[in-house]
C-alpha cells in the first residue's frame, strides 16, 4: 500500500493504522489525520455525515492505486447497492411499467419512527416499505404524459461484507429549526439474517448471515454535544473491547454488552436502562451498528514490530517513511518510560 503522500488524508490514515498496530503506546493520537481533513475539533461533528464523506474520500483516493486489492478495497468491503422501484397502479399487470433507479450506498440510514421501543427488524421493514404516491404526490408517467397513482419502494440488490447501519438518532425538528436526539430504545440482534430483505436471485442464504461486529453509542441528551464510545469485536479472537477515548477495556464474556454508562444515562430519564434478551441487545444510545458477513474472509493476527528494522520484521511491509516514524516513536517512548521509572526510583 505504498505510494501515498505522507501529509495527505490517506497517508495520515495509513500511519494511524500502523501506529495502532505497532506502537508501544497504549493509545495513539489521531489529531494529524483530523487536521488533514480540515475538521474543526472544537465543534461536535455529525458522525453519520462524516462516515459517508470519509468513505467516499477513501474510495476516490484508493481507486488510483494499481494494486486491485487496494483500489477496490472500499467497494469490496463497504459498498452495497439498492434501487428505487416505482410501479404505476394503472399498469400494475405490466412488468414494463416498473421503473427502477439503482443507487450505491455505504450505510443503511434507518429511521426510528415515533415509537419509544423498536426492533432492528421493524426499522428495516420501514426502510423497505412501499410508499403510495397519490393526490398531490402522484407520479408523472412519461409514456402517457400524465400523472398516475403509483407505489415507490427501496429494493436491496447487493450487500457489502461490512454492513454499516446508521440509526437516525439525530433528526431535524421543524418546530425549533434545530436538530434533536431521538432516544427510542432499539433492540438489535447479535446475528441478523439479511436474506429476508434482499431480492437477488441465486444468492446462498449463508452468504447473507451477518454477525454484530461493532456498536457505537452517543451519551448525552443533545444532538450538539455529548460523548462517543465505541464497542468493537476483535475479528480474530471474537473478544469485545470498549473504546472510551484513551481508555480501552476488554469486555468479559463472549457476548457484547454495554457498560454502566448506558444504565446511568437511561436512569436519568426514568427508564430501566439497557436491555439484554437472548440473542439481542437493547439500547437508547446506540446510533451506529456494524455487522460483518459471516462468510467474508477474516483477517489474520499480526505480530508486533521489533525494535530493529529487518526484512523479516512485520513492519517491513510498510512504506519506509511509516517504518521510520514507528521505530522513532517507539524508541522515544521506551526512552521516556525508562527515564520516568528511573526518576521514581530516585525519589
């Protein structure tokens, strides 16, 4: 994956991933990547909008690489396809009167509706439901040059290896003219069978089984402030970890579960807090769910870098400038650690 300009967003991302994998520090600082993207760190950003824009940026930049495993990485891992299907009621018996417009997606944006307690299945069903185009919303038929009653729906055609589901917790309030947070309890399964939702012929059901891989939550009642916490499953070991700024904690047990911060946030609202039932979890703060397709290739564990560069070292696959940065950072950190320990002994 060489060839990236060090100061470009992709170069900074490459370095950040290398630091996460090979740094001696317990945590790394992503400020250089954020700065390269021109993001104002003093203002809370829309996480869903950032996800879309960042994946689009990566796909655009990576597509310039000659190595096809790199140039198609975002497409292969994150990009799916659905189509908007419109059928006129007057021509319901004619398949030719069904028009479709394909569209690529990096995530499914699911509305939580007005209910205080919903399931992921209900959200998916609402996303795919047929909408009637009648009255002032009639569909203009180009063949007959007139408006006709019609139905419109979304049809899933292809799902990516990593299925990103955005729960639309931050919505525009027309009364106030501001964004507000929707605190509905959402129940989501550890395993979701997407074969019930995809209308593609000849696809084996096993290739549409998805396992929960990450849950991102937003603490706080406001859409303009709060605290983000990520829960991510190690694809190699199956172990869950909670990422809370610079603190990373291993979640005990084999299943995902939210920490006390979810219960604390819900208790302020007079609610029972996070709910766990067999095969599923419930949260009023989860805003992003990531599911990985079960038959997708799993990554292999990567050993740590040695302190002395060599061709046999895992870091040797990295571009020279990344290797040098990692080695220098690790040496400086180890020197700082020794110096700190020495100071403690002397005092």
